[in-house]
């Protein structure tokens, strides 16, 4: 095992990518990606977010978020509206189709998460979430 493969950062990224890849595979038949799911979920929490607000919530840059929203809009899952006095701000809203498909996606994601995390006990899952949140806090305050 290399020094890199022993690195905590490498292990965290590898696990996250593995989970994302597994979710992408599960969502293939629906035609939505894990990243698009993140956008839909952000809008489910607060509809009408701007592209910049969505990008912050899902930890992506604006160009990547714009591409995700473009595809979601093409597929009829979201709509763009300019409602601000600032014409540069575009707010994104879930469509009825987007709300409906999100329910299906959430079930798939929850089942996959439960399946992957089944290698850990409930207390280990709780501890892991606590550890990951603590790591996130420390990493974002460096």
C-alpha cells in the first residue's frame, strides 16, 4: 500500500466517489445523475434558489452547476425564472415533474445508502457521521 493509499484524504475521496458511482449506476434508468440529484434536493429544501446559491449548497462551482441545471431544464425537471431586480440573477424552481421524480430518486438513494452502510453497525454509522462532520469543520476552517 502506497503512502497515498494510506492518506485519510485519499480514503475519504475514494469512498465518496465509490458511493457516487454506485448511485449514478442506480439512477441510470431514470436518466438523472447523483450530481443532478443534489441540485434537485437543494431545491426541494428551498425552491427558487439562484445558481450561485445552489452551487454553494452542493459544493460545486458555478459553471458546473449551470451545466447540471441546463440538463435538468432540458429534461423538464426545473425551470429558470428572472424575478429579481438584478437581471443577472436567475432563480431555479422545481417543476411538478421534478418534484415527482425526486421522490423516486430519494427512495433509491436512501436504499443504496442503507445497503452500503450495512457493513457498519448503527452506532458506527452514527460515529462516522460525527467524525465526518468534525473533519469537515476542521478542514473548512484552515
